[in-house]
C-alpha cells in the first residue's frame, strides 16, 4: 500500500495517477475530504494535526507521501508545519513505513546563490521558518535512523489543471480572463520553474527507488531557464500574437498588499523576483538520466491548450 497525505492538490492527484500507472494498484488517499482519482482508490478522512488520526491513516502502508498544502498564511505555516511533521514521523515509526516529503524552497535564503541540495536553510520569513523547522525535524529523524525518509524539493510551480503558483496566477490566469499578464519587479532576470506533472512523476520515481532514501533531492527542471520577458514572448510566439504585460514595481506591490491578503503573504518571496533564481537539479538528472524533463516551450503549449487560451 502506498498512501498520499494531502491527496487532492495538483501534486497529490498527479502522483496518485503516476503510482497507479507504474508502481502499485494499492493506493490510499488521505485528507479532510479526499476524492478518488481512480475507482479503486481507498479513501481515509484524517486531520494531520491529530497524531492518532495520522497513525490510523498510515496503517498497512509501505510508503507514504506528504504532499499536503496549508492555507497561504504565515501564522498557520509557522504553527502547523512542525505539528504535522511530528505527527507524520510518529505515524511512520508506528507503522514502519517510509516517508517521501514534498517540500518547497521557502526555507532557502532570498538571494541569488545557486540552490542545490546542500544549500543551507536560512530563511527569516515566517513561512520559510515554518518549512525550515519541519525539514530539520525530518533530517534529524533520518540522521537518527528513526524512519526511512527522503526530501523532494521543488521551486515555483507552473503547469496545467489546478496548478497554483505566481506564474500561473499572474500570467496564464490573466490571459484566460483576457487581461494583461503581470510580472513582479523585473522581467529580465532568470527564473527556475518546475512543471507540476514532472514534479509528481519524479517524486513517485524517487519514492520507489530504495537507494534514493536518506537524502534530499531537487526535483527536475528544464535547465534552459527563461526570463519572464522570454517566457511571455514564447507564449506570444505560440499564440501568433504579441502579448503585452505589466511589470509591478516594489512600491506598487507594497501599496497593493495593504488591501490584498494573498499579495501581503507573498512579500517574503519578493526579493527573488529582483534577481536570478537558479534551482539546480543535476543530482536527479545524473541519477535518473532517462527521465524526460518537460521543456518550457512544451510546458507553455500544454497549459495554453489546457486553459483554452487562443
């Protein structure tokens, strides 16, 4: 049995499909209100803040994937990520199951240092500290051989379906609404984005590779990184028309954040949008050379088709 904790986000749903396609027919989906992605999926209602509930959810599980997403609120991240990780580690120990933790880069410093698996967790933002504390708990459990586990880390998402991320929200969602795309701070700095289906496929592969455990892995991204200027130009090239867009200055973003909670919660990430953001995934590519990483050009094509943008 392979179990997904937080199964109905874009990563969890694609992960469930990938596991069934290539690894196992026994899949349990866990969440507050889990929904099946396949008729044979097992469903289990659980609150990950309740240790007993987590332990029960992980019964008869060989591998569990922690892909849960919390509301985009700094206080909640700082308070709940540690509790969730404590409960999941305890549940894995209780049921002797492996853990695959899907993490993001919030805990990294907001600077232009190239991000690798060895990059220190130095974030000073509340959401970053919440993720830092959770990751450190798991790293300690791995080092002490309490459980077999692996950390899979990904940068900002872009992708089809229910993908959430600033690029989807500011660029593709606006195009779908016939509005001008928006860019934070600068359009001439390089961004690293991960295509959400790639993230789920890579995590399934790592989770089912015994030699991958006990480590941190950066999930695979296209190395031919684009600036937002180039990214939007590629959209225009595929649509056969120029795409005009707005660049939001720091001043505009600060003023707007006074009236927009989601934008206010994004403030700790803004420094990354003024500099090159290089997320390195060569470790994964060297380990799994046959993995097909989606190019930005192909990713754009898939999203435009999925969103029916013309």
